[in-house]
């Protein structure tokens, strides 16, 4: 079976970290390593990770030498990875038990080195486990096929569902940006001619605000999207404007779910 390296950045996530880690360790595909980078937490997150590591050798925590943000924390984990595939999960989200197994099969059947899936949204105060999850109607559906042009107009890939094949793509790190590093990584892979394939089955659960709300954090991403389009993708002002309009529309649409 292929080894899957799961990348998880952590910063003061003790309240949700346990459920996130357990959602990885209870995967039906057990050949995995969980590479966690703690970004100088002050709430006991690292102590909790050490407890998990003592109980399960697949949990491999590491402290970042200094605060660097989620992108740098992910890169530190990716650089330690030994797996055939790299997958991503944040410390406040969860995977459903068959996520890796089904996504690996999907990637193999479609000869797809970059894949993603649909996912559920849960309320921010959900305190259950992935094994307790009851499907709801709040689903962000995966598009079947996404190329670079479509990805510029809208980020179709939920980071908690993304997985890429290292044997095909090599080790790909996230650009050193304050935010939107995950979006920048998908764009850099797809700019090289790789299309992403989506499995329209919800296999992960994203912790979000209540349906109908558009958080200030989402609104603040506008300036980071603009910087991404102009400075990273080198789009003209008209093309960057169209892309930004698509990103804003996506946030508005998803916030209603």
C-alpha cells in the first residue's frame, strides 16, 4: 500500500486538535504518517501531540524554531515527509474514516496526481468525533475536473481534501506567503499542465461559522488574493480583477451553506 504523509500545522489548537488527530489515526487506510508542526503554541498543543506520539508511532510532532505561520509550518512538515502522497488537514477540521482509502483509489483509477473531494461544513462549536459525524446538508461539492484557467477564476480545492502524488510531481512546497499559500500551491502545480480531479463525495468536515455568515477572516482574504494574482501569478490588472470577482463570489456562495 502507498504511504501517505499527512501534513498538519498547529497553533493554539488544543480544543480541536484531538478530534483532528484521531480522524487521521482511525483511517481505514492505515499506512500513513502524521507530520505535525507546532508553530510555537502556548496552550499545551505540543504536550497533547507528544501524548499522541507516545501512543502511536505514526504521529510525528515537531516544534517550529520560530513563529512562521501556517504555510511555513506545512513546509517544515512536507520536508520531513517520506510518503508517496502528500495530504493536508488543519488542526480544527476532520476526515471521515474512509477518506484516504477512497481518494487513493480515485487517484489510481483516473491517473490523477492532484485530487480533491467534496466536504461537509460543521458549526464552529461542534465537539464530536469524525466517527460520530452525522451527514448534514451543508456540502461543498467537488467539481469533476479543474484546469489552471478555471482555478484562476475560483479556488475549487478545499485544502483539507487535497492530495498530491510525489512520485509524479515531486516534493512541492507552498510559496512563502502570509496567507493563501495552499491556493498558490495548487496554481503552481496546475500551471505546469497538471489538471486536478475532484471526487464528488464528502469525505472531510470543515469547521466553519454558521450558515449565512461571511466571517471577517474571509473578507480579509481579498487583499491576499489580489497579491497572489498580481505578484505570484503575474496577471494583468483586468485578469486579476476578473479572478478576484470570482473569488469573492465563491466566498459569498459558500458562506450560505
